[in-house]
C-alpha cells in the first residue's frame, strides 16, 4: 500500500503558506473592501429629496419655549386685529367675513358677543382656535369687538381686569 494515495495537493510549507493566505486573508480584504464601498458613498434612498431645503425641513425644531413677562401692555382691538386677524379678515379668505362688511357680519352679530368671542377662541369652520397664541383671550375679545363694530355692531371693548394687590 502506497502513501501517495493519502497525500494532498500541498507538498511543501511554501505551498501551505500561499494556500492559507489566499483562503483566509484575501477574502477578509475583499469583505473589508466591499463594506468600505457600501458605507463610504453618500447614497440616498429612492424617492428621498436631499436638497438643502428638504434636509432643513426634516431637521427643524419641533417646538419652542417662549418666556413672556406678565407686564406687557395689552393690545387694543385694532392692534390685536392687525396682529392676528387681518391676514384672513381683510381679504375674506376661506369664508372669513371681511372687516366692515355689514352684510356678512349682521347674522354673526345677531348671535351675540359671547358667541362671537367663543368662536374666535375655540375656532370655527376654517379658522383655527386663537386662544394660547401670541395674544391672550382679552386681546382676542377686543379684536372680535373691533371687527363686529366695523360691521355695524355697537359692542363695548372689554376692559382689562384690575391688577391684584
């Protein structure tokens, strides 16, 4: 019985070293190269907008905290209207009654001042709730009185409450 039938293709230590090198080391370097190729490039997912505006929109702040002092002077009805309401009520956007349009304000005035103020604070139709914004409830009420009076009402502008002593 000959020992040649039990021998493998590797006959020398040099062949063993080269076989080990190509069997283990080269695949490791190929894997490292593939990982580097996949990770290194700036690739975007299909359908993703990577413009500066889109990125800025995705990473914008969700909310903000604003500290206000309680000693701010309350706005008059006209000032509150200009600051908060004029954007829609001047042009009559999405069904908002225009400032000074007696025909549009007449039926609303008939519901009473409290109903008008409640609608402004809680929202109605396409108008969102105005409470909790830059203006407080009293300023919103003053703006409502200003708009209603421009449409023919004779409501009295709400006065500021007396300061607590």
